[in-house]
C-alpha cells in the first residue's frame, strides 16, 4: 500500500496570476492532483488564475458548487469532494486544493478543511486576499496607528451594517453584489459616502474602480467591494 499523500489548501490570490506566491507555484506545479471549486456551469476562476502554470498530466477534481446563497454551504458537495480528495491522498498522491484569494478569509476551502483535517495532515498556503488587493489597486492604506478595521458582509441587514460601521475606523464591505444600494444608503446616513471607494474584479483585466459617489449602478458583480475610512484616509 502506498504511503499517504499530502494535502494542501493553496491560496491563488484575487485574479492576477503574478500575485501567486512562490510557494503556491511550487506546490501547484508539482502536485499529482489539483482540486478546485467551480460553478455548476462554466469554468473555475481558481483554475483559470493558475492555468498558465499547470504542467499538464495532473489529475483534476472539479468541485461544482451552486452559487445560490440559499443552498450554501452545500454539505453533500463538500462531503463528496472530501471523499475524492481523501481517496487520492490514500493512494499516495499529493493534492493541491485551489482557493481564490486566501483559504481562510471567507474561502470555501474551510468547509473542505473541516471534513479533511481530522483524518489528514494538511498545510495551508496563504494567498493575497481580495481585501488587500483592493486596497492596493485603489491606493488606499487600510489602517494606521490604532485604527480598527471591520470587514462587513453586505448581506447583513441595514441596522446590523450600521452598528458595525459605527465602531470602525476602516470598513471593508464584501459580498456587495445586489446589496450595493443598501450599502450606499447606510453610508449616506452615516455621512461617509464621500469617503467611500468602489472596486470590482480587483487585479483582473476587467477591473473597475471609482469613488462610490460616482457609481450609478444599483447592483454590482459578485467580485466587488467598497472601502471607506472614517477620516477619509488612514494617513
């Protein structure tokens, strides 16, 4: 029987292939198997980020995940994927599980980690998160000195968002999408919309960014964020 293989959770960054870390590159290019999330239909963003580096000949495990928030997290899908990944490791193969951004920053990888880590030794390779990439693309320092940063899911209701915003020096709104108008409304009520900046698809070829006050759309793509500092700048 083969010795058990290794399993890695690998952050591949926000979209720009050049933001892949050297360690992630080494693991992805030498692993026997790569596994990655993908929508029910269409290509995987995680795989597309590293596609140019893949040597060919690797086995691939595609984890098809519904984008419907009512069905998330799909326990059956993660359970099946964990079984497949575990079977490859049991056969002595090394497996790299790709994760957009960073594996432990709102990454779907954490659901696989929960199912695999009690049976397998795993290593996590951090990646550049979308929050850091957005701040860099906007050229907005996130925090200085004693500033407090709050990462606020735009999926929360208005009162919850307002409460989180009230205690933050810097607020980073994630999961903006169809909640853009709600985020704008809360920021306007707090007198902060003039300090807010919008960005979508950070580091990708279709990146778009602007002051939130200039954004006329009521909805945003899935990969979008709003950053705001209470003082207008951390500097």
